[in-house]
C-alpha cells in the first residue's frame, strides 16, 4: 500500500516549517487541466479510504444584475434537482409540462408587473392556472432522486453554498465510489434540469424570511452591507431582494447556468484516498464531456470612494448590537496581509485588544471582535468591527471605545509580542486547516480560483511574516477614517419599551 | 441532552415514484470496487494507579496534538438554586488562572504558541481540553495539568463570567428557534428537572467562589474522568509523563456521583409562546423516547432513518417538505440518552398561516408509520446508506477517540461500534414495524409552538386547548429581607404609623384618588431627554398615565385586572403584573397599608440615603417585597429601594425624595430622583397635584374593548 505521510520532521517556527510544508504538499498534489479548461487538483491522504470533493464555480451573487438578484443562490438549489434523466419518470413529457408551467408563469408575471394597475382578480386566476400547471408537471417528477442515489452510495455531508464571490458544491464519499461520483457530478452540470423551479423559488423566499426578515441580526446585516456599497453589486444580498425573487423565470436561471457554469470557470478539488494514476482518466472521461463556452463577462462596476460617514439606527426589541465597517482592497491587494494582522491583534482571542478593553477591562461588551472577508474577497471588501453591549451599556459606548482603540493603533506601534503572535497563529491555523480532507479541498479550490495558483496559500503565510509595525500604523491611518466608515446599530426603541 | 437539529439547506419537491435510475448509474454502482480497508490506529488504554483512565492515539500526519479530559461534572449536578454553577466553574477554571499564573498570563502564553486550553460543561459531562503544535506539547500539557489540579478561581473573573452569563440571559428570547429548543425539553421533562434546568439572574447571583471551589473539590478526582490525547505524540513516552504529572492526585474517598433519577410524567397538549416580529412558527412535538441500553435501540435507529433522520430520503423530508411544501426544514425520530429516556420528537418551522396544517401533516406521518409500518424497499435503502457511510464514523483519529471516550465514560463496551454494525445488519421489516407500533403515540403528543399569534390562522385551538407558556425572563430578586423577628415587625409597623402621621394622618386616609403632573428628565446611555407625565388614579388600583415626549404621546393604563398601552402605532395589551408591582409602591397605597394585616413591615436597621440617616423597612405583601426609607428625624418617607427595569434590562432602583409640598393637609413629594444600579436615571419635578379628583371611570378601560 502506497502511503504518503505528511511528516513535518523538522518543526521550527519560521520559514523552515513553511518550506517543509510546501515541499510535502507539492509532493502530494497532482494538478491538471482538461481540454475544456476545467482545472483539477488532487491531494493525496491515504490515512482512511475516504475522499472529500469540492466543485468550485467562479460565480457568485456579485455577478447578478438588477432584476435577477438571488439567481446564483436559486441555481445552487436547482443543482440538486437532478438531470434530464435523473429525477423524472418521463423526460420528454416532463419537458412539455415544464414549458406549460413557464407559460403560466409568464402570464401571471405580466399581470403582476402592472404594479398598482394590476387586476387582483385576474392575478388570482392566473395563479390558479399556474398551480394547475405545476401539479401536472409534478406527475413526472421522481423527487430527490439525485440526492437519494448519492446518499445511498455512502455520500456524507452533501451540501453547497453561494456567496457573493462564488458557488461551491461539496461532499464526502468512501473512496471506492470515485467514478460514480465523477459521473453524477459531471452529469448534473452537463444536463441540469431545472424542474419544480417555481416551487423551489417559494422555498427560497421562505429561506429569506427565516434568515433575514424574521431575524433582527439578519435584517441588520443586510442594511449594513447595502449601505456600505452604493454602486458595486456587493450591495445586494446573496439571497436576493424579495421583489426580484418573485419574478425570476426558469429561462433566466437556465441562462445563468449557461453563462457561468462552464469548465474554464470551475475548479474541481479532491482530497483524500485518491490515486492520480487511476483518478485522472476517470475524471477526464466524465468531466471532459462539459462543453466549452465563451468566457463570461466580468464584473466591471467599481465601488467609488465613500464621501462621508454613513449611519443607521435600527430599532428592535432585541438586545443591542453594533457593527462598523471600513472599505478596503480585495484579496490580492498588497495590504491584505496587514489587514489579516490587524484582525488578529484587534479581535482574535482573549489577548486581542478588543477583548481586553471592552470585555475584560471596561466590561461594556459581552463580545467584541473584528474580521474581514465580508461581503467577499474577489472585489474590494470591508474591514468590520462589531460589539454586543453588556446589559446596562449601549452601542454608543461600545462605538466610542472602539474608536479609541483604532486611534491607538494608528499612533502607537503594536508590541513585539502581538506581532509575533500574529505570525505564529497564522501558521498554527494553517496547519489546522489541513486536518480535514474537506478543509484541504476547499483551500486548494479557493486559492486556485482567487489568485490563479493554489500554491499561494503558502505565499500568504510568507506575506504575513513580512508585516511590520509601521505597516500596521500606515494601514490603520489610511483606511480607518470617518469618511470611510459605515455604522449600523441595532437596539431597542427609546420610547418606553413598546413600539 | 444530546440533540442535534439539522435542517437541510436544499428543498426539493419530494414524492417518491418508482425510481427510474439511469443505466450508467446502476453499472457504476454495481461495479464499484471493494472499499480499501481502513487501518484503525491503535488506541492505547491505561489506567493509572490512582484510577485515572487514559486513552492515547498516535497520528503523525500533522504536527498537532489534542487532548480532552471528560469527567462526570455536568450541569445536571447543579443545585436548583444555583443553576449555572458547572458553566461558571468551568469557565473560571480557565479564565481565573491557576495558583501560579493568572488567566490573562495564561492567555498570553497559550495564544503566543497558537495553543488553547479550554473548559466547559454540558448537561451530563464536563471537559477540560487542549490543542497545540506538537513542539509545544510538553509546555501545554503542563498548563493543562495545572488548570485541572490547581485552579485559582480569582474573584474578578468570577464576576466577569457572571456578568456575561447575565447578559446572555437577557438575550435568550431574541431568536424563536432558541426559545423552542430550550423550552420544549422543559415542557417534556418538567421545569424542575436538573437535566433541563436553565440559569436565571437569581441563580447566577447566588453562586459564590466557595461554590466553585466546592465544585472542583467534588468532581476533580482521578476515578471520575477519562483523559484522551491524540495526534503527533509518542504514546509510550506520554504514558510515562502522565504517570509522573498526575502523581499525588488521589480519589481520597470521593465517589463518582450518580445521575439523578428521572420521572416520566408526560403532560400532552398544545402549548404556545408568542414572539413578536416573526412570520413563521417554530414547532416541536413529541413524547418520551428510549434509553440507550434498550434492546430496541437498533430497530429504532433504522426506523429513525426512514422516518425523519435520514436526510433527503426520510419520509418527513419527502412528504412534509417536498410533497406538501409545508416547510423548509423538518427532522425527528425516537432519540435516546445514555442516562435516561431521550425524547421522541419532530421539529420543524413553517410560515405562520400553515402552522396547523404542518402539525397535522406531521401527526399523520406518525400515525402512518405506526399503523402501516415500512416497506422492504425503504428498509434496504436505509441499511445500504448506513453501511456505505459507516467509514465516516472513524475516518480520523479525533472521531475514533471521541467515540471510545464516550463509550468508556458511559460504561459501554469498547466494541460497541462493531456491535452496532452487526445488529443493524440483522434488523428486518418486522422489527421496524414492531418498534414503530410500540414507541410512537400520536394520540398523546406534547405540541409546542413559538410564533406570532396574530398570524397563526387557523388558530392552534383547532388542535386542542392551548396553554400559554410564559417565557418572560424572571427579574433578579432584589435585596431579600432576613428572617423577621416579632420585634422587627412591631417596630416596622410602628415606624410606618409614625410616617402616616407625619404625612397628614387622616388627611391621607381620606384621599380616594389623585391627578399628578410631573416633569421628568431621563438619562439613557449618556443621553438625556425630558418628558411630562400626567397620572390619574382611583385608589387602590386603577391608574392611567399619559406620557408626552419630544416625538409623541403614549398612554398606559391598568384597571385592576388588565393593562394596556397606546402608542402612535395603536393599542396593545401590557403585562398586568408590572402594574401590580408598581401599585403597591404608590404613595397612598403604601401609607394605607399600615392598616392592612396582609402587609408586613420589617424593620432592618439604619442606613444613609444621600445626606439623610434613615430607618430601613422591608415592605412585604405575599411574594412581593421592597425596602422603604424613613427619615429618622421627621419620620417621613425619604425614599425606597426595589428591583425594577430600564430599557437596558433589570436594575436595582433607588428613589430619593428631595422635596415635599403640602396639598389638602397631605405632605406629598414635590421632587425626587431615581438611580438605576447606582447610575442617575430619572429626576422628577412634581408640577401639580390634585387629590381626590372626579375622574371619568372609562379612561382605565382598554380603548376598543367590548363593554
């Protein structure tokens, strides 16, 4: 049995460890590109006969245009509905029935789009026709077939997510099912059938109600991001605006898939008990079927510099919550590693400045921290501070103390301990990411997509090693300014508790 | 309670016709090679002389080491009046540092090594765990040992932990799902059951450093725990090190505690808690389940997969979610616990108007499987999925050792995973049908809904009589009066009688009501704003208050039974209990109470209030109590202390009268201040007082209420 051990014999903090890790990784990774442009990365770990897989598509909600916000996420749902021959008892009859559903929807939509001039009675009638058509189409559905087949074969953790930047589909399989998975996964991106589209949209609307509309924090975050971005499509929520969800059509979703789900816009990463010599021909056989298509248009709108502080106070009977965001560059910007260092020093753990000041010493916050990566990293994102005031304290107090800490960071160099801790933790966290096959697969796919080379997960560590105290002061001074910030508070109303 | 609520993110319409599976799939499935064998790593198990059980697994793939001490010291052992003890004790074991090193210094040391040592308690068990890079293992193990053996429980960290938990308590009703998960077990097992006890302000306040020390003393002895360490270690060397590090740690006669006995008194019915601002209902229903050692466990595991714990393939998912489109997430089955019977439950959420439909659909599914059982096809599919996925039970060292540690903790044989596989293999359709018939009871369900009562239509009463579940967070108890002696009670009433005289005697007793106009300045979070109030009252318990603020007017009223509030948005009911408490403190009611044998006045010594020396008297009526202060010089009421609440939560309020005016022979306050938790809160000037006015009785009734 061939086993490649991931042994770090000479473990020293510093570049030796990273160089060693890099060498080991290079030996365990096999990468190749199919003729159709699909990039495949295999990482070998033969400790257990299991594999984790990610199909990482370089499209997210940021690619959406007004009128179809939410469509990236809707398509993600649809990708589990099966294919032209998985999930139906009669593909031909089903397609006929589906076309009738589309027609009924267009008729309903035409009336709905009349806005205040719409005829409610007519709309109800058209709705009933739509429901009838949906019922007829359902006759040909073998629901959940794709997912059931896959689960029955040992698939564990079948899941997917959509973000502003990308859409990822992932699962884990026992390693003897590699070819079966290659067939199923390539099949569903080769011939997806968007069956039960309008019912699934209803479900997505319920999801929006649950995650955003019924949740005080959900509402708050949606407002916050929309206010921070006035031009760039990060402004829109991933789940989409309700009014757009109401009117998106199956044709638009099909179009979306054809534009963006194409092999040179995708990365497949497999980590675990995979043997490249056997795996490569299997992957080429099944994924090679995906046709090439013209490269999709990139996102071209750039968020203009913010001209003044933006603030919003949301009143809600729930407990208070404060969030402050500053615009920054994207993942490949030279200051990115400095921001990572600042995140660590400001918000990571009990030694972080925000914890020490707000939670431990002043005792005005239940929790406080900082993070980047929201909304996304492909385009210029935000650096976010947040705080949950303790009972008896307010968002205003938390806000002013945060600004004090920010000023301190601009004017006083951080300590040696703090800077060293950043670098040590970056390495420790990196190692921990490698513990799970799915973590490795995800990291490989992420870096390959966002920088063009999976090896950059190592150069990121080198970058953070180079961050200096002056860098931190410079970046804090340049980015953490009043003009560049967006502030949202969630707090109970002041008028006697009943609103 | 081992409960995992999983809601699939993907909704698919589900209704199972005979599956038409593509040939290609069948071919690949049939021809899939055998699974390569997994070489399970060796688990070294040692019991030290002092009784400590140790489990070690080597995994050299990455230079990381993890460890976890699992011990019998969960929250189930908290005294009822100190719920939260295990949680605070474990938190402060870490944050309060050890005798040698403060918690903050430990944080600096650990975080600089990218390492962690943490402690936490769940219901039946508690843990101290660590994680580090292998090069720091020796040092981190030493810190871990020090925390386990010598926690210092420093006072400042105890206070910090308590304040944080209290803040968390104040947030516990913000999310409907959290309310559901917390309250359903309490309805099922009974609020007083230690397995489902929750912290309250009062229980957290009652916990002292001595309690934490006692907790540590009670549960930290070698025979009470199992220490597992895995990762980039040399097992032999570590075993030797552990023998040395834990030398001197002895049981000293301590015995492993027994889990509390359980009572199983099911109270089936329909229960409801209202939550504002949600357009969905969160639903959980069920009854008692089984204990792990029940031999029907295996057949039930298979039944669960078919019924509601099998992901996309389960009946609940396919029928309730996909087929009927009633919900976005549904999950449930006959759950189990090691130490007591778990619950049979189904949990879901749905848009408010579909609440009753969803519940009925779930009940129909329960009846169906109970009455009609399962098919051979369902059984085969469920078993196949189980076996195909089996490798994921132990594909990492962490998973493997976690499982074995649990088995050891609960006294299960180490080969229980193999036994599970064998037993599941043997389960037949008859077995599943038998347990479905035996363990499901759709006629005796406890149904709990958290949702928006204005939008649940048809109403829940279609399902049965609805019992409200009050989830109001109990306010912290104020200062408690000590045991009362006869002398204290006599002196108290005597002081009150003098106060009555000082304020006008008969003139006071003659008063039937009042109309009082005040100008208030309120301090909230550093901002001040002014408002005026007009309070109209008919003694003893009808009150109407109009509050005029910069941005609008609010009316509140209480007619002795119900209370309401009217804002620019409309009229809404208001909790009557809040008025009841306030009514007792009202000036005239207080002085009239001197004649009331149901009210006791307990003298509690002298204090100072501002620059006055005052006699303190506890006023008690039934459960309610507060303290009033009487000027030692002129016997007038100088102020009072009570538990109240501000916008930001519960607070201790101290009211001090700063000036008086005489109206119709009554000495009535002219101005006063209120502090909340010691901070300035209200300053009031009484502008106008009219005693025994003629008032229109209809102002106390809720506007729009049926006459």
